[in-house]
C-alpha cells in the first residue's frame, strides 16, 4: 500500500518484474545505433558551450499550474515580439527577468553565463545543446524547477566524436526510447481492458497499437 505517495520496495520490485515479463523490447544493434547517431550526431558533441539567460517561473507547492503556464506563455510572447528597435531602446528580456523570474539570476537580467551540458539538468540541457537555434527559443523549456523562457545568446560548437566512442551512450538512448514507447503502449492496452468510471483514459483494444 502506498505511504505518503510512495510505493513500497516490494511493490516496486513487483512492478519491475511485471514490466520485464510483459515488455518484449528488442535490443538495439549497431545498424540502428549508427542511423540514430547520424541523425542526431550533434547531441553527442563534446565541449559545446552555450551562453544563455532565462526567466524562471518556478513550480512550488500549491502553485496554480495553469495560471503559472499562462504567465510564462505571456512572457515568452512579449519578449519574442520585441522589435530590434525596442530591444535597442531597452532590454525587454532583462526587464522581464528582473520583475518575473524566480531565479536569483533575475537580478542580473536572467544571465546564466557560459554553460556546458554537465552544468544543466538533463531536461534543460536537451533543449539548449545539440541545436543551432540562437535567440529567444520559440517554446517554453520545462525542467524540474519549473517553466523557463530561454534566450540563447551565443554558441560555441563542440567536436563530435566518432560513433565508436559514443556507442554505449547511443545504444542506451535507443533502449530508453524503446522502453518509453513500449510502456506507453502497454498502459494503453491495460486501459482498454479496464473498467474505469469517471476517468477518460486513452485505450487500445489490441496489442498492435502505434
């Protein structure tokens, strides 16, 4: 029985055993790994640096998530709509960070300085590194800390190692993707078999779900 929102160790172990038995996941081979590497080589660059700043809308206990998202989206729209002339007359992004950010960096206009991938939470790093975008990103960046409006000010490209040097990381990424897809399909299949009243679940009646 869950206590304080957490399941017991025995229950967690039972769930892992169930998923191991039910999710028949193919082991990625080098052909799949090389295709993924060729399509996403920039993700595995080493030494890449990004100079960025942000406005953080922090998720805190009791916060109204919908209202928080609306504030973040309004901020994103505002800073992206600034013309070059308006930016020259006054730094709209820095002003937004100063007045709205829940990060101490707001006092410095949201400046985070030069960042490497290891400096960032993984979910934040995925949005900043391995891309060519410069400027205010056209989307909110979600992290464990909340919602971020992010501007990439400069990039310094790293070097992309050969596949053989990052093979383990590439194959692990493919395993994670395969697990996420398999788990989603399995949960939809379970929902299709379940009788649930009052909740609309995305269901599948056959294991051949897409």
